């Protein structure tokens, strides 16, 4: 079964073709900043992004009619459950006119819908950015009317949790897994019986390679007063974390500094591991410490130094496994494949 996978970001459109779960072709189609600047809104980019996906297929000797199904990254819909949703008129209308936020990922379903209609094939989003399955008690924030939100790296973290269960002969629907995604932002979640019942978002948790994470409230107030609100926002979107301390978001450079005897670099990277471990411990209390596995994934999980420090602090809770990297494209393909094989039912918004 041939699956076209589409995953748009702010400056690229990732496209791939899979034969079942084997990747046949892949390209991260770069969108130049001067090209982006020509458009007044994300949605004005639709024709350009659509054409780039068709060009990708043509370059690889394929046509829309060669595909059996399309899997797209889910955009910023109003809160949905995890899993597959049919890309139909209602979903497209919601993303175009009533999205929760304007985001490049919203274009994925619109591109997929256009190609699917032309080719006469089904199309699905999978594990949308806006998945929200928090328990009622997990929503309480401490300020009435300001509930906690459920933003986490859903696609990658559910993918590795499902993989872990397959590899260990466990039923995902009966398992309890904590997953930490270590990327440009760090988020964690706990998945119980197939649902993401609580999260630690990138804004409230550990600092990362380029985000400050959960700053104390009065620190935020001081920054806003002394440096301005935009400066405060910038610490959560590229200027915080390792960038703030060392001017780089490359963990490999930090490791080199540590190996050369730089004590500050060691303290800061170990503090990142400490904060991740502390949040894993906090999430373990959600199920009274009954955890079947702790998984660490994302780009920074390639750092054995970082993951080793995390493991030391939390392996008393449950076995720790590292799945370094991001598996979003394969996760989308596998999601569509499960639907097409009848192992999972696609929902409608």
C-alpha cells in the first residue's frame, strides 16, 4: 500500500512516500524566507506548497494516482482525541476558518484534501498538534477560567510508546508509559490505557536547547518589566535554554566543552537532565507510581551524557529506554496503515 505523507512546518514541507511502513522517498522541501514574505497569511501559501508536493512526487516518478492513501500532520484544530481523523469538508473548513491557532501545520490537511479529491483516495490526519485528553483534575491551573492546556509532542511520543509496547509484547491500551521528548522544546506526557492523561508542556517544564521552560512567575514579571514582553516571549522561542548560557543550541558543542573541563557547561547540561527527571517523577504520581516504562526521545536524546544523567535519577521508577530522534513521518504512515487495515477506526470532527 503506497502512502503519501505530508508534514508542513514554517520554513519547510516534509514529504515522503511509504510502501506500507517502508520509506521509499523523502524530501524536506525548503521554503525560502523571501518566498514566505510574499504571502499575507499562511493560507495564501497553499498553492505553492501543494505544487511543491506534486513536484516531489514527479521527481520520484510517481503521481497522485499511484497513491492509496494520504496521511497528513494534523493542524491546530479545536481540541481532539488522539488517533486518525478523516480529512473531509468539515475538517478543512474548521482549519481554514475556525482554527485554534494559525499554524503552518494547518496546511497539511488542506494539501492532502486537494490531492485526495483529485486522485479519489482517502486522506487522514493523525495525532493532531491539538490532541487533548487530560483528565479533569489535570486541567485545574490555580486560576479560574485559565485551565491548563495539553500541548505536547503528541505524534512522536505516541509513536515511540506504541513501538515500545510492540517490542515488549505489551497492550498499549492497558499500559502506562511516561515519555520525555527532548527537542528544541522539551515536553513530557503520561499515556495511560491509550490516552494522554497529563502533560508537562514546553512552557512549564524543563529548559531545553533554546527555550527557558517553566520560569518562576516573578522572574517572568521582572523580565517583562525590565526587558519588555517581547523579550520574555523570545526566551520561550529561541533565545532561552542553552542558547542563553552558551550562544548555541547544539548539545554536541556543550558535550565537547564538558569534555574539555568546562564546569559551567557540565552544571547546565546536568541541570537540564535534573529538571527532566524531576518532571518524570512528578508524572509518576499521576498513577501512584505504577509505570510500565519511561521513554526518552527527540533530537537531544542522541546525547548519551544527557540521557545517562536522566536514567540515573528515574530508573528506580520503571525501566528507561531511549529512542533517539524524531519519527513523525513514519508515525503518520503507520497511523494511516492501521486505519486502512481496519486495526483502527478514523474519527470525524
